[in-house]
């Protein structure tokens, strides 16, 4: 290769970091990102890095609901309404987040028992190019292969319409 062609060669675009892509997808469906990563003050989605290039996504309900659930636990109200709403709300949000990210594509998600969602990027799998034999015939090909009496019938019908 010559030095003249060096500016013309381009590297393929690098994928965005997984955490950034996950935040963008979740923000696009209206889930608010937390303004802080402190667990005791967080509200909304927190995305943190995990091992092996994966990310961990966690939904935090409102601080008011968490405080009410904690109060019920301190008062030994095991199945209190705030505790149930907090637990079930997190569980359903984690399932919904996992489903959204799976449908977005190229991501594998695992919901970790009420703790959050572990997200990994799937490797790119190239799709084979379709061969001409695998493609369905075009309309022109189908008509050209039609039996002769049918082609004559279609042509005769067109000529009658033109005569009127």
C-alpha cells in the first residue's frame, strides 16, 4: 500500500460503550436516569460497570417509598403495603428493563433475583448473503414462467380493455 491511499482507509466504527448505549436506550423509552450513584439517595436507573465488559442496571423506586418500606420493616410489619409495593415495583421494573434491552438487540440480559439486571453485549454474528436460488421469484419471472394459455388469456383481456 502506498502512502497516498492511507487517508482513504478507514477503520470500522467502534461500538459505543455498553453502559452509554444502555443509558441511551432506557432514556429513549422514558426511564429517568438517577442524578446520583449513591444508593441511599438514588431514584431511577443506575447503570454501573460489571466484570467482563458487562453492565449492571438497577431501578430505584422513590426515596419516599423506600423510607416507608424501611419503616414498616423496623415496625415488624412484614407484608406492609409500602414494602410490597417497593419489592414488586423493583421486580417488575427489572423484568421490563431486561425485556426492552433484549428487544433492542445485540444484548443478553439476566435478571438477578430482585437485585437488578446484568447486561452483556452479544458478539456480532454476520448474516450470510442470500443466494439467487433462495430469493422468491419476481412478478416478471413468475409471469414469464406462466403456462402459455394463461399468458394468452391475460393478453387478450388487456386488448379488449384497450378497444373500448
